[in-house]
C-alpha cells in the first residue's frame, strides 16, 4: 500500500515537469501541437489500427527525446559555462537526437496519411 501511495504522489512532479517543458520550451510546445494534430487527423481517417499505433508511438518518442534534450540543455547551462566546446558538442548531439526523432515521426505520419 505504501508503494502505491508513493507512486501516486509522484504524478504531480511529472505533470509539473511537463508543464515546465511546455511553458519554457518552444520546440516542445510545437511538437505537442503537431503530434496532437496528427493524432486527431489520423484518428478521423479510416486507416488500419497499426498505423494509428505507429503514429502515437512515434509521437511519444518524439516528445520523450525533446524532453530529454531540454533537460540536458538546461542542466548544462546551469552546471557549466556555455563557452566550453564540450558543452556545445553535447547540446549539438542532443539536438541531433531530437532531429532524428522528428524526421522519423514525419515519415510515420506521412506513411499513415498515404495509407
């Protein structure tokens, strides 16, 4: 019973983190809107459920990667000076991960729309 209470108490922290990312991260906000729009459009289209599942999973991956990207960037800004070359490389790699997730999501959505 204690474990269940502990899990339930952790939800407000997660929602607070999502709210911070949504308010403070323009890219995350755009991705949330795009993923929501795609799910609404494809939800109304008569396509196989597997395509719909693919769009939802790809959208979730996209948002997860962007959350991680945002968290790492903020952490690096706080802990280390931005002028360091290593920090720039880390931020660039995270941006690359977000780009890959975005392109994959776009491909999945395009395939679902073409179905």
